[in-house]
């Protein structure tokens, strides 16, 4: 579906289902240089199991218009506007990587709009190496190569995809290659600059899930330790032999964790 | 996000390594079997797969979970092959089919229906020509054949209903080298994808996606399997084409409703929304393989996987042998011409140098001087070269196209395709090149009597 948020068209995948006002809403927020399709399996499951599922393309990404939002807080402030546009008073937020930070910040800054948060591949702080920032700033293809190399766990670099016939790293690369110029850099700068993660975690008084990949080089599980400590009553799940590309590498395990939590 | 000196853990800051094609040929898509530890990819010879519970079954059918349901749609052994070929070609994924012809049909049927039009190179495998020229018109899909070297002809042939450009990396039988970058650029300007048959070259010699192609298919019967023991095909999606015409290919807008509009045959799914990169493959699997049913058997997939493991080694040897045979034939007085792009006399010599620096494969044709009877004597005298209708076997093969693979074509069409009654096609195998040249030498001597 296409809705208008802050005067720009915004796309959200709904699992080919119409939104039902009486149903709870779950918003899936993708990471840097990604779009809604990284949640295809999980969001479709929720859309067909009693939820209004909104796998959104963030501004400047995928099918959505506007410029990429320049900070985690800006995305956090934008998400309630998305809920307004879709008629949802409150929603559970599921975020990956950059999206996980936005979900966390939104929970802290707009507590009345968020019921639960599931944070996939979070790191607080989420520093980005200069090598990657420089490549992204230059819109150099090497930036995508770095991300792909670091995001997909060693075992999955050679395939064995759960989705029959799909080459995981090739698919991830082609998705990133569709990113508009400058957008990856904006996303990475937002990650790098986000400084209030622990404060937001402490302020987020709501059920939270932290879902990590044991072999994640982009956001190693130990980088989420402070976050987990700051989130009261948090549920944690670590997927063995899994990298940062959690939804692609372990789609069923991610879905199972989300379904059990939400 | 991303390894950094600011993180406490020890992480690599240098550029991550990616695997070379030779490694992917052995490993991509496979891992030791988690159930048994078997190192080779097991043959999952089963029609169907048990559902853990009813909810899981429903989720599999509704594409909420990934997995295997029924081996017509997908199978674990076949999926390894699909991943491996996709990895070697640099695509997002692939679908293996019952034959190369089935792969071509699947690509076409996924993209278009009655009232659509294809522009194709006129230098095609006879089977492809049959499908396009004789069979598909009965289903409302017409094809205009053009000189693959004439870019103006490609453009002039386009109609509002055109949905596909199609050619072979090395055209049959004259080995016209398809100028993939230029044909792809024109196709994209006009809002259609370029489908390339890369059977003769395999990803070891050229990866058409690197040059702008959008879809690739193979008759895996040939060099991919390499041993002439199975029939199979595979179609691979680059994941780059803009089926909606909303981005890089604006002229494509409205041309591909099978991918960009809701499909009643799968709960109103719009495949381009479901997958940003793999809409073609989704539709092809969820409709084309499901409904037309030309799937690959697990045993065939296993055999092709065995072949692909040695693809880089074999292709290098095929090319080395072909070069030696070409040099011998080009110098023989009974041979009037040899059509191999590495020869300076070939019209695509320069293009081949750019697109096929590792070699132009091992299938080529030459013209024999003399009568049809002399041609027959030549073929029947050969001992190592087997007279049959196939290419890409480890063993050397020979055929007379005018009376076999292309016999349905009119004389005028044959002439346009560069085939005469004296044209002989060779598929050079992996034997010792001296033995092959001895065999050819004896046969030429017999033909010359």
C-alpha cells in the first residue's frame, strides 16, 4: 500500500492483505540500503495471522519518496506519522540493524505509540568503520561488497539457502545496488551518530526482544550487552552460526522468535 | 554497525574476501548433509516432504515460510544446483528445469502471453528456432528474427507488444558473438529484458550478467553436466531488471503485468512487491513450474552437480583442444572456411577478444569443399568423433546441421543462418588433441578421394 507521510509517498508491504482496524499492528523497519522485501516471509506470516503487518520502505528507500532520514531520532519521529497515516494508534515495532535503533528510539520517545519492540542485530553504540563510511560517501560499489562480506555468516557465504534456488549473497547485493546515491551513506552516518541508545533503552518501559546472530560481524552480540542490560525484562535470542543477515539466513528461526514474542 | 576500531571486539577491518568461481563450482549451495554428514550432495529422491504440523503446512503453501513441499516445485538436491549456477553466473537465483528447451519456455511464459512479441537473433539453436518460429505463434507469441550483429535491425523489429530480446552468447552455427553490452543497452532503452542462451560458453567463459543481460539460460545437458548422460536446463535471473518501469528502465512501465500486477493464481500476490529483486523467479516457480510442470529430477540435478565440480578444468581443456583443432582445419586444403571467433577472419574476432578472453568454447562449424557425398564420407570415416545430435560432451562429437538439427529450416533461412550443405559442426571433447587431429586428418583424406 502507498500512504502519504510528511507529504511524501510511502510504501508498506501488507502481505497482500487489507488493513483491519480491529487487528493489532506490527511495523517492520529495515536496515541500511535495504527495503521491505528483507521481511517478506516474516511480514507475510503476520499479515496472515491476525495482524496488520506494515513492512515499510523508509523515506528515500525502495518505493518510498522523500530523502533518507538523517538520524535515528528522525526515523523514530517519523514512525508515529506512518502509524497516523495507516490509522493505527499503536504498534509493535520490529527493526533490523539501523531499523532496530529506530525502533528503540521510537519506543523511548513515543511510548504511547509502541506496544513492544523486537530488535534484530542491534549494537549500542553502532559505530561504522571509516573504510565503509568513505566508500559509502563516494557511492563506491565497494561499500556494498564490504557490507555483504561482513553481514552474511561464513557458512552462508557458500549458500545453502532456506529459500529454494536463491543465492543469498547475490540477492542481498542486488537489493543494495538499487539504493539511490547517497542513501547508504546517510543511513550509516545515522547509525554512527546515534549516541542515546542506552538512555533510550532505560526509558523504554515495554516488552523487548533482542535477536542476535552468533557470527554477526556487523553488530557482534557483545556489542548488544549494554543494551540488554539496560532493557528491563528483555528477552534475548541468539541464533547459532548466523550473521547480521538474520532474516535471510534463518527466516524460520527469526519468525519463530518473533511469533513467540509478539 | 560494521566493524570498527571503536568496538571492543577483534573484528576484521580489511575488505572481506569473496570466493573464486573455481571454489563456487565445488561448494556453492551445498554443505555437508546435516542429517548424515554425507559430503556429497545427497539425492533427495522423494516426491514430497512431511509437514511438521498443519500451521507449518499452511505457511509453506502461502509463502510465509520457506521450504520444500513437492518436488515439482522445489527439491533440496535441485536447489543446490540452482544456487550453484546462480552463484557462478552472478545472479540472485535460478530454477532448474527438465531441459534447456523447458528453461527457454519457462522464461518466455513467465514474461508474456498471447499478443506478445519477441525479437531474437536469427542465429539460434534449431530447437529454439522451432519453439519461436513454429510453436509459439500457435499460442499468440510471435518472433522477429534479426541479424544479431545489426543493432538497427534489433531496433527496427521492435513493436509495442515486444517483451523480450533473445540471443545466444555464441550463435548457432556460425558462432556469431552476441554483442551483449550493446544489445542489452538497446533492450533496456526500449523497456525489455535481454535473455541470453549461454550454453556454449558457460559462466567459465563469460558471465552475461556482467555485460548487461537480465536473464540467462543453459541447456545443462551440455558443458555444465559435461558427460552427455542427462537432459536438463536452468534459467537464472540477474535480479537487475526493473519490471515495473519505475526506476532504471522507465520504458518497461506497463509491459510486464505478470510480474507487476496482482496474480489471481496466488492470492493476489504482486511479485515485484513480494520481492524487489527476484519477481521473475517467484512467478516462474509459483506459476510456470507449478503449472507447466517441466521440473528437473533430483537424480539429474545430482549428475549435473558432479559435472559442474570440474567445469573450470574441463572448459579450459575444451578450449585448448578446440584451438588446436581449429588451427589444423584452417590450414587444410579441403576446408574452405572455419567459423571460430578467435580466427582473425571471423567477423566477430575483435568482439570475442573483449567478451570471451578465456576462449570461444569448443563448438564450431567448418565448411568442407566438395559434394554432399564427400561430406557423408567424412563423417562416416571419423572414429573418435561420434556422429550424433548433441554438444558439450566430454567426448568429441560431429554433426551435419543441414540434414539434422536445422533440417526444418528453408534453404533461404539456412543461408541466412550461415549454413550450407557442406557445413560440419564439431564439439571438441577432452581427448588428447593429437588423437583428434589424427581422426580428422584420416576422415578428410577419405573425403578427398
